C-alpha cells in the first residue's frame, strides 16, 4: 500500500487546478533522500489536462518558476 502523502499531493494539485491551467503545488514537495520530487509529480504533470512538456528536471524547474510567478502576482 502506498503512503497517503502522494494521494494528498495529487488531490491538492487537482483541486487547485482541475483544468490544468495553474501550476502544480505538489512541485514544492521533495523527497528527503534526493531533494527532488517523487515520480508521482511527473506522472500527474504529464497526464490530461496538465500535459507538461520536457524531461523531469526541465518540467520541475518550469513548474517551480510558474509557481513563483503565480504567487508573486497575487
């Protein structure tokens, strides 16, 4: 059984942006061991309606940039 955290992260991202237009909040959460997000972020980001392009690192950096821009303009 998977731990509840991945489900909670996915749920928060989907609730925040059900149409895929807003940045994924779960991009801010990283694994202690690697300092990077889990594979769940990348699976979510590549599926409909999010359809984020790029390799994992590129996708993550872009999502962090989108989050920074989103919260600096609110």
